[in-house]
């Protein structure tokens, strides 16, 4: 596995399957590598804790970082290359305002709780796409609104013509909790109750979704059923997605899943 240090080595991987991450890797991230490998291309993983997608009160400084552990996991998972750029490489200039698709601003989900989040996500993703020049980019369904935002963002901008956005299913712990780098923040009792989020997304009723989350001791940020593509109100005959976000103190967890009504 190559650790990319300069632009010349990067050029060898143009056209790769690209897996952007913020590190603190778990099986969820590693499954994206598997998805990338299935496209029969070299898989390049980036590790960059992107400050612009964190709100000022969020956990940017405390976000778990362990590059040596991540490199060992990526080697074992069969990644072909890793790119862990410096802040200056990603942001030689302060990113300018980006026109976001409606799915980043209208649904009142992550966009409501984290108003600057998708500006930051699209800033980092477009810069990384420019540097890596992938032909495929793999994203997890775990961040479902992010996935829809990136799909639209890429579709609407001719710079990314031909770039395929591939989604990869959510990997869960045995009790159903969606794997997340933030799960390490949970206390023992919060951890044992956190599977309540995964139960909530199977409820098919928004009130029940809320009460399931609250019974698990979490505060509901949102617990909704939405059109799986626009993330607006469901429309008869179109796929529906259950989406939840919940808090325990400063810890915020999200989950989602398909719903057959
Ligand atoms: P992050 O490092 O949290 O920015 O996540 C990097 C990528 O991994 C994103 O595309 C996430 O959606 C994806 N991801 C995170 N957790 C999971 C999971 N449990 N299952 C599948 N993909 C995940």
C-alpha cells in the first residue's frame, strides 16, 4: 500500500475508486474499500478531518485521530493507496461559498441542525476530487443526506462528468447500532441503549420512532419518514426512507433505513 506524498504519485492513481474518510476507521469504512474493489480499480482512501464541515460547537478538536492504526487497518483491508493531506494541501485558500443542491438545504434534517455542514462537505469533496481525479467515488448510506447531496452536486456540475458515485450499505454492530467513529464517546449505559436508534428506523410511524428513541434515553433531533431521493415528504409509489438523529449530551448519532409502508 502506497502512502501518497506528492502529486506525481497521485497521478498514477487517477481513475481510481476513491473512498474519502475522516479516519478513526471501523468496519463501516473498510466495507467501502470492498465496494471500491468490486469496481476492479485501484482503491485510494483519503484521511482528512475536515474542519469546514464541523460547526463551531462541534467536536473537531476532540475528533478521534490515530493515523498509525488507520494505516494498519487499510493495509489489512487491501487498500492500494492512502492520501492523508495536510490542511494547506486541501485548503490553499479559504473555500468560497458553494451553490448547494436543494437536498442540502430544504429537507430540514442535517441542514437544520448543522447549517454550515454541507458547505464544508462539498468544499472538501470537490477539492479532493480535483486532487485525486477518481472515476468512482464510494460513500456510505450511513450519511444518507450527504450521499444524496453529493450525488446531486456531482450530477449538476460538469467538472465531474463521468464520475460515478457509488453507495455502500450501513455496517452495524451486533445489536444493530450503526458503526460510527463517534460511538467511542458513548458511556457504557448510553452504548447499551443506543441500539434504540436502529429500532426506531423500523417503526414506520414518526411518533413511534420518536418514542423509541426517547425510551432509549436519547433526545430526538429528528425522526422522520421521507422520499428516499429528495428527502422531502414521501410521495405515493416512491421509495421511502426513515431517518433519525438523536443526542445524548454532546454526542449526536444518526441512522437511517429503507421503509416499506
Ligand atoms: P467519515 O469518516 O465519518 O466521514 O465517513 C467516511 C465514509 O464512511 C462516509 O461515506 C460514511 O458514510 C461512511 N461510513 C461511516 N460509517 C459507516 C457505516 N457504519 N457503514 C457504512 N459506511 C459508513
